[in-house]
C-alpha cells in the first residue's frame, strides 16, 4: 500500500517530489504521520502537555481559581509551544524546556498562560468562549504562514475523530473539544452539559484486531500537584463513532437535539468529541491544464519528509477549469473543462472521484449544465457553481441543490464569497454589474461599476479577508479594481501591480497580500501594488488558478455562548 506520509527515519519515494528543508526547522525523532486508503496513524512525540491547574504559594505563581477553567488557553498553548520549538522561535511563548520544574521557567509559563487567558477573556468560573480563543490564538501567528480553524458540532454535523486525525496527519496541530453529555452510552438523547479542551498527540485507525485509539494531552491531568509541572505524557483511550441524537440547552432552558454521529472517547467520563481548534500551516492549490499542484511551503511537523510540491492529474485528464479549496476537509472540489460533473481531489492520496450531485431541482432545471466557476462559502461550506444562465448552490456533499436563474442578457463571468459578510458576489462582464446574494441565493442588491476591463481574458473575482473588499482582475492586466460597500454606495479603488508582466489567477492571503501567477511563478504584492516577498508562496509554481487556504470557523454566537458550552473540569476525579 502506498504511504503518503512517512516516519522521520524514512525517505520519500514519490518521483519528482522535492523536500522542504528549512534552515531553522526540525522535527523530533518519534513524530510521524501516515495515511493509506482509510488507514491512518499519527504521533507528535514531543507535543507539550502543560498543566492548567496552578496554585500560588510563596514565590510560585498561580492562576485565577487555581486554573480550573484554563483548559482552552492551556491546550492552545501546547500547540503554540510546539510551533515555537519547531523552527518558529519568535512564536509565543518562545522556546524553553517547558517540562522543567525550574521555578523561573514554571513561573514564566504560568504568566504566559494568564496573559493568553486574558486575551481569550477566560472567566475563572465559566471558562473560555470559542470565538475569543480563536482571535487570541491568531494574534501570535503570521497570517501569511498559518491559519486557525474553530469547529463546532452544529445541527447534523460534528467533526469526527477520524476527520481530526487525518487533519493532523496532513500537518495540522489539533486541540479537541470534548463535550460532557447526558445519557452517556445509552440510546437516549445526549445534551451537552459543559466541555473540556485537550490536545491531540496520538491517533490510530481501527485495525484488524484493535479499535481506533486516541492519545490526548489533558491539561487537567496533573497528578493533583498544583505547584509544579507534571511529566508530559499521553493518556490513551479507545474511540468509536456513535450515531444518535445530540444537542444543547439554550438560554431559555429549552433543549435542541439533532440526529448526527459523534466520536465517543471510551472511559473518559461522559466525553464525546464535538469540536476542535486547529492550527494549519498554509497550503495552496494551483491548476494548469490537467494538472493540480499542492503547494506546502510551511511545515512544523515531519519537516524532513515534507514535500513542498505534489503534482496530480485530473480524473479524466481534461484541463482544470476551476478549483475551490475546502478550508477544513482534505478533499477539495474542482471542475474539468467540457465536463458536466463535480469532481473532488483527495489531497493525501491524489485520487479523484465524481462528487454526487442532484440532477434536478424544484424548478425542473438541471443543477449541472456547462459549469464554469466554483467557490466554497459560509459556515456550512456550501458549493456555489456558476453555469450558463444560472447559479447553483449545493450542500458540501453535492446534494440539496438550489438554483437561481439569471435574468436574460446577463453573462456572469466570475463569482466569490465573502466570509465576513456571508455574501456571494457575481460579476456580469457585459453590463459591468455586480450582484450580491445571500448564502441561499436570494438577491440582495445590484450595482453598476464604472470600470474599464483591460483585456478580454478570464476574470477573477476574490474577497479580501482583511479589508472585506472584493477585488477584480482581468488575466494579463496589471490593474486591479477593489470594491467596498457603505452607506453611500459602492467605493472603487484601482491598484497597479508594479513590475508585473502578465499576472493571472489572483488570490488574496490572510495577511491582505495579493497573490498571482506571473510567467509561471507566484508573485505577491501589498495593498498598494508594491512587490512583496512576505508570502511563503513567492517563487513557487503558478498556474491559471491559485487558491490559498484560509482560516475557517462555524462559530454561532446564538448557540455557542449558552451554559451548555461552558468549560468545566472533567467530571470524574480520576481524570484530573
């Protein structure tokens, strides 16, 4: 069987792959990750295992309420400390032997946890809200190099153990949200009654004679010594996926339950996995003709075995028309020129499949007919497909399609989705009209733009995750138009890419830098069009399409701020 990730002691056998050997990076002996057709294994042997419970005595520092509610900042600090020790020493909290009980080092970490907790607005009694934790974690990471995802179980969705393990194999660092649920191991509705955060350190899939296994680094497992750092160690448990009814209690004490599957951590109190905070080194997708290339210039895990560029072909061998990077799934959708199907590429195996799609809707129109462009958007990661005369919205699995029929005469050339505003933008080339839709394809407004399109070539429309502008580029033009909407209507800003020759396939990273392909290589520009070299993708292979992965969150303040989502210590004393 082919193994896409390898142990540190092995070497890559994939022909044509180049290894990324960053001067200041290293991975520790014992770290490994692999995935081979459903089978996976992962171990971050030197992941931090910091204690959250810290009491003050004499000259030893402590945390508010002895750190009882500091699981989120502590579990996230494990990831930041791992990154700092693996080539990014400027990342908070820096590099030190954090397992040491040298009082100065111990106090330094306690102070760092309090700073981190303050930035997360950690409440000593109720714990930490997810959105504040996401914002605080992002503060310490270069947005051009790292993204941060916040995942919650919501309605019929929950991240499963296998989903998170495969993310880890891919090179992402994962903290697990574990919910304490009522009616554990019973065929009754499970209602969340608080939760806990732990760091994923080890994972293995179901074997021939063994169940799936998880190794966690639990901030609350400190041997009851609240004045010193306990030894770093994995706590291992069996895991199984359990379908059932799961939910939460709202602010009015009404229970809401949904049918879904969650991963049960056996013998870990009443714990079911129902969320995660994930730090991901930035990746990019590039397509050129029938080829898709996966660019991974940033790595903290398995650095010596990391392939900076991996190359795969489309399923049919046809030219890639468009690609849409899924922010959390290791499978990403794309279109092939001349085909009326949706395709999906597995970024681990390089294998593609046809994504099932609804063929007809309530309108009687086919949902896929000459597809042209594709984007992913919103907390449910819906697929929006631009086609001749219509825009179709699919659920992420390709089902539950909705269709908006475009008025006669419109020739929509490009679409993009703004995560900040939850809006789909569509640009009509002939009339120079920008149409805004909500996430369910309800038209919101239309604006005619006073711009001049410099070339007849492909248009690229992209949302800026920093400014929330929407930018438009004609392939081959050095002029980019950016638009923003306010009380006085639409504002247009023109930027000239200085020194560019024939830029194509624009994207914008989370640092607000413009990225495009110029003469076969990726180039980058700041918001004023000046060349920039801060992006790790600069100089890597470019194509007709560039897509850089961005941070993702499905946080819902109407749900995820209720008492059901307060963080509490594990309910069983043996787990502390």
